[in-house]
């Protein structure tokens, strides 16, 4: 799964560090001083604070719809019709501006991981009080519907951007394996589709959890090549 040219991958004794050479470094003072204000109720790596991420069954159903739509395209190589394009535009219009901006940045591969932007700002204002996890999780059903619409419209770049944004949230509800199947299907449908490093690392983590050896766990990284 290729990523854009300015992403790099470094290995140190089996530990991998992905970085964006153009991305600003987070301000450590803000990370410390604002951690409690911005993450209260949302501990890193936990499932707390998911709020309206809600019904796991509904999420699983939407993911299955996305996978079914992708499988149809892969098997039939169907053309995109005007109806699919209209639905795609309608789903996009339902998303708030801040989420659309995040998707555009994800499509441009501006961040190797979904960031909390207040970490990178010199002056933190009132608009920075909302965590991105709140913005994304509140719209998770809409994003999954948009993912399916993007697949039906054969906009694999947008679909991959949606996968990137929701990856962490689906990991928290044990739905990563289903999402990664969609990511692999997008890459199969359009091999030039850029897949975010966060998603590739997720694949490696699941491989480790499944008992894969060193080679199996690091295989996804072999495809992270700068142009």
C-alpha cells in the first residue's frame, strides 16, 4: 500500500518510526499543560469517551455494507453511474466543514497519524478545546456512509482518507480487522491509492496480536517507500 513521497520509514532494532518531514513537531509544553484539559475522559488507548460512537452492531453493519460494495466493484469492474455520483456528493455535503477539512488533509497525507492540532499551535484558542476524537466519533455513522458512497463512486483516495480518520475509533471497538479488509480492497481496486502510515501500522499490530512472526508483522512496512 503506497504512501506519498514525503513519508519515510525508519527501523531501529525492530521498532518502526514513521514521520512526515514537512509536519511541525508538537509543542511539548502544550502536551503537558493541556493534557488533562483535552483528554479528560478520553485516555489514550482506551475505549472511554467514545460517546456517540454508539452501537457496535450498527457499525459492523455499515462496515459490511462498505465491504460488499467494494467486493462488487472488484468482481464486476462496474462503471460508476450518475446515481452513485449524486449520492457521493450528498453524503459529502452532510459532513461539517471541520470534518471535510480533515478529510482533505488526510487525502494530501499531511499527517502520518490523526493529530490533535492544538499540540502544534503556539497559541491555543477556544476553538481548540474540542478533541478531534470527539469530532470524528460524533460523525462516525456519517463517515461510514460516506465511505460506502466513495467506494461506489470509485473515489478510492477519499475512501482511504475516511479509513485513516476512523481507524483508531474502530480499533477501540474491535472492528479493525473489518476496516483493514476495506483498506486492502481499495488498494487492490486502485493500487496507486495512498494508505496512511497509521493504517499500515495498525495492520502490523494486528499481525503481532495474531501471532505473526517478525517478518509477518513487518511486511506492511516494506511497502512504505519514498518516491
